[in-house]
C-alpha cells in the first residue's frame, strides 16, 4: 500500500513539474527495525512547479488529499488521503508471502 501511495504521488508531482522527496516517518521507516506508525506523509518540496504552491495544493485537494503546510514557504507539505489510508497502513511493509 505504501509504495502504491508514493507511486501515485510521484506521478502527480512529476506531472506538475515538482522536485520533491519523501521525509518524516514514512522515509525513516525504510531504515528502521521497528516501524513507526504515522497518519500523514511528509514531503520536502524543492520547487512547486511552474504554477506555484497554491496551484499545487489545489491539485492535491482535487485528487482527494488534505494538505497542511509544515513550513511557511511550503517547502514541507504534510499530506493525508481519506481513501488511500493513514496510520499503520502507511508504514508497515507489505509481504508477498501468504
């Protein structure tokens, strides 16, 4: 699930010409032994694309995301999506073993 969410975000951000990287608990969980649950996905955004931050936030909201600025300039964005999940499903690795 987590990879699918990040892949969906990547496609949207790339479409809008945004330079970004995942930070926070979702990024850190890649390297932790014990997974930390989180309710959002944090992005560090280097550029907001040619249309600017307000247009980027509107695009997220139109796609069902709730956007909260983690910094005044919008360099850090905190995202949640009601349908894509939050909490443990963001951070627990999926296993292909049955």
